[in-house]
C-alpha cells in the first residue's frame, strides 16, 4: 500500500525520484559518450569566445572566417541536444503511465511538509504549492539529477 500522508508520502516520492533519476542517468551514461560531449562543448565554447573577441576588436577577417564555421557549430549544438533527449524518449511513455496512476491516487493532496515552513510552500508564479505531487517530485528529481550527473561524469565542474 502506498503511503498517503507525510512523512511516508514525502519519503516515497523522494525515493521514487532517486530511483527514476538514477535509471535515467545510468541510461544516459550507457548511451552517451561524455568525452565526446565535452569535446563538442569545448569546441562550441572556443568558437563563441573567438567570435566575441573578433566582434570586440572589429577584426573583419576573423569574423568572416568564424561565420563560415557557424553552420558546423549549429550542427554540434543539435547533436548535443539530440544526445540529451534520446534517453528521455525511452523513459517518456513508462513515466507517463506511472504519473497517470499516481496522479489518480494522490490527486491534489499535499505530499510534503517542510518543518518550520508548513504545507503550502508557494513559489511566485506557480499555480500550486511546491508541496504538491508534481512540484515535490520535480524538486527531488532536479536534486538527484545534479548529484547523479556528477557521480557518473556526465557533467564536469570546471
């Protein structure tokens, strides 16, 4: 039976986010070559740094040379975007099914309680409190995504 009230529901969704995010990060690690992504990002970064310098100095020759390379850089950006989204497609339908099921059970219930802050922790411009199912899961998912991405070497800190 699923826990319907905190702290059980809070921990359940915290754990669910950890498991799903771990699986997605693991799949990303298996399907994506992080070294190639780093190389592409470095190349794009160098291109934009050179472009800024050429624009600042007014070097028309350098600008012309860099403009010829622009299409290649756009292709690299597209490759990076595809690498980031291909695993999402694998998980999209199963996650949607799970969310329809859990949304039916938990509905608009408060999932999380923040000690000292309460049940209805609102963020400006968001229609629901952050303690609702969607926002609590998203908060946990972002936390674990950052953590696992660094652990698996998908993101480097420079």
